[in-house]
């Protein structure tokens, strides 16, 4: 049976910016870079909204500052045992042979490497969450292939056979893939990035038509308190998903990863110098190589973003994740500013969409 050729669904895309950005993923020796970003979306007001944040970043000496807090791709395997004692013993056994399992993983991938693991026991069930540094790939297939090899090795150990460890699943949902969970918010999945900026009072009032204190109050009352009473999981933001999906689609990412990617916390303070504003995203799952990156328009976008350069392994994907975090900050800043003024959000949407 032959597989039919895929068709293409066109999504309106616009390059927005440039935004001014600095941080540890940008090593040109210059104090900052100015980079435009592609946003693929049917929500066209997103373009000028992110554009407003980007133009504001160009008024700041170092623009949006970014830092990479961590990077890992995860897969959790599930072992089944006879009882809780055997499961607990299995957890200690696996943890004690981490170095051996690192060698197993090294035999499955040229760039990925096992860096850590976390175990959970529930009755007679043993869940082990493995963290791999994925290099420049997002790492979905990489971690599954590694998990298969790890399970095969663990189940071959005489001690495992004595404990009665058996195969449960190559993915036990403690990963946690494409689901909003506390574990991802705490331990991270993909690239963990913080992006922030300090806007002088004059810029806040002239460009955002609001004040630092009004912005800080809204972030607390809406993003933090509102999200808490809604029962949000490790998440307090206005609309990270909008910017994430737009960049994901334009750069060939697995769009379903915006589920965990949209977890994150917006934080703001009214300071003597102006408005401190930050976005922290612990789960930006992106790659600059691998599945989806072979399409000509995706190759062009990644090249234009500077994410196809000859750098050390992982540097291009860290750059992309940092650009995405900065894009999220631009959109978050602009939307929240509009919401400090009664009626501005709706009137602006209507005028832009028409």
C-alpha cells in the first residue's frame, strides 16, 4: 500500500520585529543582537501586538535579556513488580547504575546524552523519568529510542529478574509529554529560559499608555492570583500559547508541545527606575534539526533566525528557544498593558482584525 503524498495547509505568516535581545545564547561579542521572528497565525492582531513589544525592546540598551536555566528532554518508563518493596528496590538499583545507563544511551544517539533520572513508586509500579540532553534536536524520538535500550538493559540484570521487574510501558506519563503537569514545571522539559527587561517609567507611559504600578498590580491580580484560583499547574501568564504556537508553526516544531510549553510565570515589579518585567518558561521544546525541518520554508526561517550556523552542539537550539522566550515576553507585555486600560483590548482587536 502506497502512502499518499501530504498536502499543505497555508497559514498566514509575518516576520515581526526586529526585537533586541541579549544573553548567554548570543555569543557574537556584541552587547545585543536585533532579530526579526516569524509568526504563523490566523490571529492577525498578534503581529502588531508582538511588534509593539519588539519595538520597545529596541529602546533599551541591552533589549530583552535571556538566560538558559536548563535543557533536557525526558521519557519516563514504567516497570511492573509484585509489590512496593520490590519496586523500591528496583528504584535504588536503577539509580545506582546511572553511569552504566549513560553508556547504553550513548550507543543509541550521536549527540544526546543521559544526564539524570528521577523515580516514583506507586504500589507495585515503578516509574523512572530519564533526562537527556538532546543537542540541537527537540529529542522526541531520541528519548524513546534511548528508553527502549534502557529498559532492555535493566530487565537483563540478574537483580531485576530476582526482584521480578517486568515491562510496563516505554512511556509511563511521568515524562510528561504534551500534558500540563507539575513535574514539567518543577523539573523542566526542553529548554528552560528566563527573559526579562527593565523599562524606564517614561517608556512605559509613552509606549504602553500605562504605569509601572498598574502593570505590576495587574500581573499579581490577573496572572498570579487569577491563575491560582483557576487551579493552574505551575503556570501564571496571560497568553504564552499564542506566541509559542505562532513560532512553532513557522519553524517546523511539534505544535502539540505548546501544551506544556505554555506553562510559565510572568512576574513584574514597579521599581524606582521603572517597570521590571519577566517571563520564565521551563518547557520550550524545540529543535533546529530533525523531523519537520526539511521543508524549504522552515529551512529558510531557521537560517534567517541565525539557527543554522556552525556552532557547538546545542547552541542553535538554545538560540531558538531564547528568541522564542523573548517573543513571548513581547506579546505578554503588550497584551497586559492593553488590559490596564478599560476597553482598549477589544477596540484594538476589532480595528486590527478589520
